[in-house]
């Protein structure tokens, strides 16, 4: 599914979130291994934003970008158990306003922190883990 604007992409992701099944994964991704993802747990959501551990050398985050991630509410990696930036949402089912907030976080992180400039460069998919 493609989107022609940031708002449309955010809306597409938000529409999907309240209907997730336990174990379902949603990935919002761009070239260069830039992504945010979430997994539906029994009582909430676990979100990840890719860290330097998995980014190519020419796409790694600098200190300013990492400060932006923290300002958006992402928690820093906690090795060895959490290799990516992360966030937990201990709430289920989701209200549509919560789904919109989470979708906005996932999409805006790619745009504002990882530097994705074209909405057409972003795709999203979901699957059962």
C-alpha cells in the first residue's frame, strides 16, 4: 500500500493498529535499513526504532539524531537484551487516538530522525510472527 502524503501514510498505519492480533508485527521502513516496528503483545505493544547496530556505516545516527529519538520518547538500546531504541505501550485495546499517536511516532521518526525526505520511499507491512 502506498501513500501520497505523510498524513495519508500515518493514517494507513493508524487504521491498522487497533485490529492487530497477538504476535502480529508492523514494520514501517525505508531504504538503508531505516525502520520502526512494533509487535502486538497480549497486553500492549512493543516498539523498536533501528539503532546504529543495524544501520550501514554511512547511515548511522549522530548524537543530535539520538537526542531527537530520546525527545520523541524512545528509550536507548540496553545491551544485551535490547539492541534497538525501544518503547512499550502497556495498553490494549487501543483507542483510535492512541493508534494515531503511535503511527505518528513511527512515521515521524523516519522522516525527522532518519532523514527520509520522500513519503514514496516508505513502505509498511505486517505479518504474524
